[in-house]
């Protein structure tokens, strides 16, 4: 027995040829950095709950990943972020959806868990709760990066193509999902 | 999507997941991340954070499924995560990270890649994107 930690920055159709050596190095560098931060906290005796919040805040603040700064865009070019946290010792949990101004949605999710009788707040209610709690907020433009604008443009363009080439009834016209290749080689999947 | 799971020196597990969702998603779309049991779950056995195609992860209830396999079928962590990712979640649909209360770690995915890293108190460390 002992402490252990794992973190991820998303999965998808990430081919080796689609990531430049510089981008790969940048990703691996921040993964290493955030892993070190989490390990240090666990070594100091911090609780698992505190550590997962700490590490996810770091990931949210890093524009290389699809949460917080660099969150992907909706069809309308807006940001709708989601987060959740769960404490295994108590099975308490908290979650938020549809927040567009909260810098660290994971910390808002923890506040839902600890400060409300609920487990899940969304959209206007979540934003109002964020203001009540005094968490850091920013204008929506803070989260939108040039790269994500470009990805949305490509996805919108590819979406039109994919509508014409749906291969199954899982296509968007049937309310299902569609997969859109992004400029960085990720699939449209998060 | 980003996520982190941890077990501390007291054997307590926790999981956290955060996301922007899908590029070009419909306004108002809810993904797997905030749905406890789908994208995120933790109990006294393990902690799980998933990533991938949210709608499929919701249908499979992936995170809770891992915990249930450990709790009710007594599977070790790696076997439980392999079962969920390779036998229940369709190929190419995603992955997960998980830790057990006894300090095991699993990072399992059936997509081409997953940005991931892990460490244990005994010095094991791994950082990777692709399977190899």
C-alpha cells in the first residue's frame, strides 16, 4: 500500500504523425510537471480529494488541454464547461455543467459538494452559485484560444461534409454523434 | 477532457474530471464528465476518471462499472478497467485512469492515444501518449 496518482489530458484519434515533436514535448513536459505537483502533495500527506482538485486546476489552467483555458467551443462559438469531483471515503460528490465564466470549474464542483445539499448544478444556477461563493470568474473570451476558433471552423466545415456522408443512423441528423477531425489530429471527441 | 485520480496515505480514493466537451457540440449538451458514475466515480475500492466519446461513456456507465466489478466480482483494478474499456466501451471510444485503495494504478484506453501520466509511492512513473 501507499499513495498513487494518475492524470489524463484526454483521449482520441491522436496519431503520431499529427503531433509535431515540439507539441509532443510541450504536452509531456506539462504532464510531468503536474504529476510532480500531485506527487509532492501526496508525499506531504495531503488528502486524495485535495490532490485531485489541485492537479485538475493545473490542467484547467493549461491551454494545451480541453478544459478551462482552451475549452472547446459549441456550435455557436460559446464555452460550456463541465466538471465533477468525488470523494471515495464519503461517496460525496459535486458537479457543474454549462459554466462559461468560472476559471476553475473543478473547484466550483467541490463547492457544490461541500456547501450545498445537492450534487449537480448547471447553467444559470451554477453561474449564480459561483458568484455567491466568490470564485474567480473571467469573461468568456478568457477561455477561447485562436487554436480552438480554428478547430471550430474546421469542425463546422467538416460537419457539413459529414452530414452528406453519414455512414450510419448514428449521424447528427438522427441526434447521434459525429466525429470531426481537428487540426491537431485529435478527433472531435473530448 | 482532463482528469486526476489519487489514493492517499490513508487509503482514501478521490476522482476529479473537467472538460469543455466536444468541438462543435450543441448548445446545452451534457457530457459524461459531470454525471457521477459515467465520467467520474470514487468509493472505498477505487477512483476512476474517464475520457472519450461522452455519449458512449454515459451508455456504459464506465466509471461505476469499474468500481462495481471490483466490489461485486472482486476483480483486481487492471482486470476491471480492461473489461470496461475493451469489452463494454466500443473500440475507439475512449479511455480511463484509475487507482485502487491499495495503491494500484491503471491507465487503459482503446483510442489511438491518451495523454496520461502516473506515479506510485514506490517510485514507479509513467508518462505517455500512445500505447507504446
